[in-house]
């Protein structure tokens, strides 16, 4: 049985902080150099790998991101945050599950970097993965649906930037600036998700992985508009700072055994 033990809560909070570190470094690397930013979150891990005690920090981040992924999974399947089972609620909960998968992948990547097994990741590996997926009989359909889901996610991110409804889960005592950090961060993520989602839809339609983008390459693709590139880069860095603050003030619901069961009715 999983309950709201101090150990679990602490690990989930550290998971939010780990997410913050990834975004801060991604934004920093983007502002420093588009070439390093093209590696996406993995570039952040590569940066940490070169720091003193970087391998130990990567192990901590891997465990923390995995805890965050687990929390998002039970939030999606068990409706931990009470989104409901209507169409809107189900879409948001599917988004939680997608976030869980994405952060579990990040956790595995951080673990690989911690072990020294993986030195870098970039567009070539992503294109290879998309190309392999397109070789499946329904690969194009899966890829297209994934792209569409990211476009929908971009809409939700944009809505969060406008309404700031994310503040409902931020407890009392948080500094007032957290709202504007969140707005900027969600707006930047909306743009990045839209670019990634559209690139996957193009890849599915054209049957080639050439157009597929990850977070890093989506960011770099905005470089033609230098102002937009800077705004999004700063926004991602702000989202990292927002995540660090939320790590302390996030309202984390009680987790009980029943929450581990799938509930969509």
C-alpha cells in the first residue's frame, strides 16, 4: 500500500525539483548555444555529467524523475487530482499518463548518463527511432496520434498560461512571482509542444523521420525568429524556476491503495 508517507512526499517534491533543474539547464544552454540545446533534456544530463559529483547528482535525478513519473501515472489512472471522467477530465488524465511516460524516459536517460553508458543524444537517434516506428504497419497512425496529442497538450499548456489555474495546486506561502513564472513557462512549453507535435504529424504524413523534432530541436527551429527563440528559451528557464518553487509548495493529495486502481467511470 502506498500512503502519504513523508518519504514518498519528499521524493515527489524532489521529482518536481529535478524537473526544474532539467528545464533551467535547457533554457540556459539554449541561450548559450543553439548547438548544445539541440540535444534537448539529454544535453542537460551531459552538462551535469561534467560537474564534480555529477554522476551522484544524476543518480538522484534519475530516482526523483522516476518518482515524479509514478506520481503522474497514478494521477492519470486513479484520478488522484479529481479531474473526473467526462471528456475534458479524461483528456487531462491521458495527458498525465503521457507526462509519466516522458519523465520515466528522462529518468532512464539520467540513469544511463550516471553510469557513463550514454554520452550524448541528438537528432540522429530520434530520427532513427521515428523511422523504426514508421516501419510498423500502424506506425504512421501511432506517430500521427502522438503528434496530435502533443498539439492538444500545447492547447492545454496555453490555457494554463492564460488562466493560471495551476495556482490551485500551489499552497499558501508561495511567493507571488510564482504565478508569472508559471505563466511564462507554460506559454513557452505550449509553443515547444506545438512545434514538436506538428513535426510528428508531418513525419507520419510524409512517412519519414526527417521532420521529427524533440524539445531541443524544436527550440532550435525557432532560431530563425531570434526574438521568439529568446522568449521561449527564457520561458523554459522560468518554467524550471517555477518547478523548483512548486517543489516546496505543491499541494500533493493523499495517495491510498484505491488510487492505484484504474478509474474511468
